[in-house]
């Protein structure tokens, strides 16, 4: 307080007589300097009476300037915290701010300065989570084996492990290969003549078991913007990648969703991954879409359905045929947790389609089934019509882009007349006659209306 009074004393205002001042000072200077001696400057909208800054503001500015040497934040009041968050530099190192500055304006400024598009809906409406997740994703996507030091990733773990719940990795960079030179100076170009790198892509073994809040993992093994350096092997997961990832997934006990698509996964890799995912305590959703998984891989998936708590399975756009579909169907007949099954863009044919239909006669949990573009025909439609009569759990079924024919359409239409649960039935491009399609759609609309009324009654009772 004494220091503040001394400061006020040193900056006290001295008032002079304008008449005396005008005789000793030139007119131009008098007009300019007279503002210093006036108590009120009405013509200046930004003028204020405060001559000495508030002591609390001086202290806050000092905290902001010295936050790296003396980090102070949690001790402040909410109003003072807001001032610090609005004033701090966004270029401060993460080891200073990550565990010090809580979610708020500071992290919003950091995100908006770094990225043009910031959609909080994917990050639990948390600016801090968005920044730390996307920063970690950027480090992994730019990681070059045997060039980038693993400590670059590991140093981030203590700073972000409590906030990273989702990682969406859209590329993996391969190692840099430098050809060896022979004695005559010519360069060797064969892949077998390179020294093998320690890893083919980023190794998740060093990371996943340390991210104790991680729930979702989205991976695509590819190189974006490769340009004229394009090679097919840039767009696939190697055997070593698969083994290291499988071990890492087993160690991540909190993982709920795994999406591994467009990564050239075939049967061998699928079986290895599934082997490590058996009896996983928390995995609920698995997406292996747009890969090369065939019947042997599908048999492994069937085994996973009997030894997991999966609720959603997406095997869209693979090479699954009849035998593989039979394996999945067998598991489906005894499964009690799966809610959604997507087998679109495979080649099940009637062998696999009928097997799925028979399995659903013993299943009372599946809500959504997608068999679009699987070359199934009338026999599959007849098998599924029996399901529609008996099963009151199924909510949606998609049979689009299959040649079901007139007989298949008639069977489905007759079955739907006895169904009260299906609210979506897609039979586009199936060669079903218009009368059958019309009757099916009419039943679907009726079921939708009943479902809406039921939800309205439930909301009223609540």
C-alpha cells in the first residue's frame, strides 16, 4: 500500500493557471499540452480519470509476463483467470500451459490460430481437448521412422493423456530409404539391398498403453499428397505394422471403437488383429471396411463375435463370400450383443444370404442389417421374409442393388404385412415389382408412425 501511495504522489497532477501558461508557452504548444492539466476531457470518448493502473491489473500483467518462470493460475479468482486466458501468448510451450491452463478462451485462441475449421462437436465441446488431440495427431502423421525421435511423442504423453479420447490418423509416413553405393559409384535400387529400417510406420506400442482415456482410434495407412513419388506400398499396412498394432490394441484397455479402413488388410492381417482383440474388455465397435478381407478373415471375425461385446460391426467392401458369411452367421445365431451388422459390397450370394437369414431366426438383439450389393437373389429374400414374420427386434434392413426379382418382392411384401418393428426397408434397384414395393413402403410408413407415437408417449410420461 505504501508503494502505491508513493506512486500516486510521484504522479500527482499539478494545476496551473491557463492565463499564466499562455504567456510563457507558444499557442500551438498550449493547445496540445493543456489536456495534461484538465480534469475532464469531454470531447475524447476514450478518456478516463484513472491515472494509475489498478494494482490487481499490474499483478495480473506481471503473472502473464513471468508465467514460464513462476506459473500461477489455479490460485486466481474466475475473473482473473479469464483475464490471463485472454492475455497469454498462444506461442507458449505446451509443457508450461498443458497442465496449468484449464479449458477456456486460451485454448480457443490456440485452436483458431492454428486451424481454419474447428468443430467442437467431435471433441466433447472442449477447446483444450481439441487442441491436444489434433496436436498429437499431427505429430504421429508426420512421424518418420528412424528419423523422428520417439521422445517427440513420449514427451507429449504426460501433457495430454488426461484429455486425448479420440485419435484420427489419416496418414503414416514410411521410412526414408537411401540407396547404398557400389565401389564404382553406382547406386543400388533393389529394395532387398537397402538396410531394413527398425519399423515400417509409426509404432503404436510406445503410445497406446499410456493414453489412459483413449476410447476411439481411427487409422488409415496411406500417404497423402505423395505426388510423383506414388507407390502402391504407400497405401497398405505391412506385416510388422500389423503385429505391433495388434499388441498395442491389446494393451489399450479403454478402447471402445476401432476403425481401420482403406489399409489393404487381407486375411492374414485380419486374423492377427482379431487374435489380440479376443476378450477385449471395452471394445464395442469395429470397422474393417474397404479392405481385402476374405473368408478366412471372416471366420476370425465370427470367432470375435463369440468372444467380445461388440455392438457394431462394419465389414463393408471386402471379399467375403458364402463360406465367410456362414461363419459370421453361425456366430450371429448365438450372439446377444451385436446391434448393427454391415456386409454391404461383398459377394455373399444366396449361400451367405440364406445363412444370415437362418441365423436371425435365433437372434433377438440385432437392430440393423445391411446386405446391399451382395449378388443375393430370390432365395435370400424368401429366407429373410421368414425373419420379418418371426423377428420383432429388427428395425432396418437394406437389400438394395440385389436382383431379388418378382418372387422375392412378393415374399417380402407378404412378410412385411405381419411385421410391426421394421421402420426402414431399402429395396431400391432389386427388380421388385411396383405393387410389392408399394405394399412394403406402406407398412414401413405405418411402423414409423407407430414408433413416433410411442416415443411421444414415453417423453410425456417422463
